[in-house]
C-alpha cells in the first residue's frame, strides 16, 4: 500500500527523470522530494 502511494508521489514529482531511466538522477530526485516533504512538515 505505502509503496504504491510512494511510487505515485515520486512519479508525479519526477516523470521526466523516470522516462530517462537514469538511476542516479532518479535517486537525486527522490532525495530532493524527501527533503521537500521534510521541510513542509
């Protein structure tokens, strides 16, 4: 459940990076998303 929701959140934030299939860039995007979620709280 949580993984599906998490995946949808990342997909909505970084669709272009996923399309490029660049794992390193995708990881950076996830880290950026995590930091944004942290600061929003």
